[in-house]
């Protein structure tokens, strides 16, 4: 008689089957995972061998990736940055990395014997392979010996080639060759709002990069001696602090468009307004210093006073802005051309001035209302240039043509009364 299994026996058999099947699946998965781990380890060893032999490029090419077809809109970006590929960085970050990599060797640290601390040291920019370096005049200050530190940590003594207080620029030279000059840009190719980068040594933190935008163009900034004006300055909100002076202001493609010169600050540190001398001025002044050891600008040989409402009212003038001619140099260029000084002596502060003379209102058609306008005009002139001088004389404007300029120097630039 055939005995049919009970429900209990069927359940037990089914459970045993499930357990056996589960164990089989577990063993199958386990052995497959062990196999995958073994294959993964074999692959790792093989790939490591490929990288050792040919680098990441060989690895990518073996995978069928055309490495030669990987292009960026900038130069000299390695495919891998540390432990990550360049493609993990934004385009802006890649540009900044390339800029820093390319420009760092063209920027130096300038140490002057007049510096009292590391904070007072400034930056400089390499202009030529044979050792000419431009920096700020106020960086070298009154020093009589200079040391240049390069990006690789090496140092070299430097000699002064020439300085130009009027533009706050100076050129020094080291005895070296095969240096890397910085790429030069133009202030005429930049716009307000464009990204710019400053490279220098703020507070002694060497080769620091800061980023900002061009926040203004064509700014007119008074020189440190109060008797000069630098026109066409570039304004930026990049963080600039002591130690950045003399360093480059660069566009995103790594071209220098200016030399950092000054900051506007009420606290003594960077507050978001800094100024750079345009690259065109830097190159013109540097070339003159290298070739002649000096920069020669034109000047009018006369004693002048900046007009104001008090003087205008006292002198009975119909205008209260312009440059009053107090005296001309007897037998000088201005007097010979027909410019006239005053005849009535009066006390002005601690000076005696003469009123009743011409008031300069324009030079070559450029309106002159203040000393800032006056100094800025002469910035790009030369001795021997002839200019047209418009003056207010007896209540009417008269233009004296062809007034010859003399050489501007530290003595005659102070022929002003304040």
C-alpha cells in the first residue's frame, strides 16, 4: 500500500529545498564575488603596469579614448591635478591654475636695504630673459642695495637701472639669463567687469594669488609726493595689501595689463579699491629707464597757483578754476611765447604770490581746472614739445600757440604754491 506524504512532511521537504537552494545561491554569489575580486586585482596589476610604462595617457589610449582630441581654451593644463582629473575642475578654476603656473616664474620678490620688515618688501616683474625687472619706485624706496628672490627660492643681488618717481616705477637688473619674461597685455583690450588676478607677496605671504574684477578705468591718482599725478590708472577690487606693490595685474589669459601701485584705504590694509599702472605706461617708462637711465617729461617754466574761489574773488577774476600764473622765468620759454605773470604781490599762506596774470584754462584743448589736470597733462609730454596754452586774460580766453616745454625735474616741479 502506497503511503502518501503528510502535509507536515511536504512542508519539511520544501523548507529543506529552500535552505539548500539558498545555500547554493549564497555559494554561487560568493564564488562569483571572489572571482570578480581576483579579476579586479589582476586588472589593477595590469593597469598599474600600463601606467608605469606609459602614464595616464597610455591608459586612456588603451581604453580607446583619443587623448590628443582633449582640448581646453587655455594652455599648459595637465590632465590630472593631484588626485583628480582636470575635467573635475571648472573652466574658471583651470584658467586660474594655468595662470598661476605660467606667471609665477615671471614674478619675483624684491628686498631692499631700506625695508624694515618682510611686510615692506614688494614684488617685481621680469621683463626680459637677461635680467631686467620692473617694480614700484616706492618698493626700492631709498635703498642702496637690492636682492631679488625667484620662485624657485634662489636669490640674486640686483643693481638699480633707473627710477621714475613721477610714475612710481623703477627698473633693477640681475646678472642672469634664461629668465621667463611675463606676457604683456594692453589696457585698451580690457573692460570694466572683466576678471583680473594679482600676484605678489601680501604681508610676506610669498607668491599669493588674488582675484577680482576691473572696477574702473582711466582713474587719475595723485603720486606719493603729492606733486605728481598718474593718469589712466586701472582700478580693481582684487584684494591688494602691503607686499603686492610691484606685482602684476593680469587678465584671465595670463597677460599683464598693469603693475599694482597703490590701494585706497582708511585702515592701512586692502578695502576693495586698488590701482595699477597701465602696461603701456610700464613699458614706455621701463624702456626709457633701460636706454637712458631716466624719464624726461615736459614742463612750463613758470610759478603757478591752483585757482580757488577765495583767490578768484580777491583777484576779481570771472572764473574760480584753472591755474593762475604768478610768475614766469625771465628770458624763459613761457615768457618768450607770451605768457604773462602777475604784478600785484599778496600773501598766500606762507608764500608771496602775484595776481593779475594769465589763468591757464586749457592745454592743447584739454580743460585744466586743477593741479590734477595740470600734472596729468604733462605726464606724456617731453622737453622741447610745443603746446598751445589757452589762458583767461582780461576776461577773455586767448590761446598762445607753440609754447616750448622745458625738462621737468624735482626742482621745477615744485614751482607751485599751495
